[in-house]
């Protein structure tokens, strides 16, 4: 039997009210990471915690894995914060709708992790982005907007 190591030393913390975009090319391991974070795929080593609790029951109660755009149309009414894991492909035209959904969830105290291949799209929908490359996560800072231009004369 062959095995492939997809994720190596991955450590990602997401706070209540925070949104994080997980950026990577096709096959980088974005879906694998989200499935592990949702408690739907077992990991070989390490630990996954949901709001400080590492039990599988906590995953069932506190993690919501979204894999279809229609999932985002349903607002959940839950008594405790949830981590929403969006493994949903969406076009740039839907960016505003997705961004508003993420903002509502974060305002409700939930945490949101959204996967995408597009770094620009990531910066539009999430408060921070991390890049998954070579099985490892790398921080990605938000591009700085220019306040003023300097022109030489």
C-alpha cells in the first residue's frame, strides 16, 4: 500500500469572529486540511481542536463543512460559535455575496476558513490569508493600499 504525505507540520489557529482564506493550487491539500478540520477525515498525527476541545463530538457540534454554493444560502442559528469550513468554488461575480455571508458569520462570533486558488479573491473575502504550498502553510500579508503617490518632476 502506498501513502502520500499531503500536510506537513500544519498549524492554523482561527479565532472566533475571524475569517481566513486558505490559498493553494489544485492538489495542494486545501480540501484535505478542511476535511481534517471538520473531523471528517482522520489525521495520522497531531491534534485538531475546535474552540479548545479536541473530542470528535466537538467536531460534530462545532464544525460545519460547506462543499456546495447552496450551503451558503442557509443561515444557521446555533447557540455556540461554529467554525465554518468553505470548500466551495465560487466565481469572482459571487465574491460580494460570499464576503457578506462570511461577515455575517464572523459578526455572530463564528470562525470561517475558506479555500481558494486565487490570492486576490482571498483578500476580498477574508481578513487574512495563508498559502498552502509543499504541504506547509505560509503567511500571506494583505497588500498595502497606496495612500499617496510621489511624482518626480
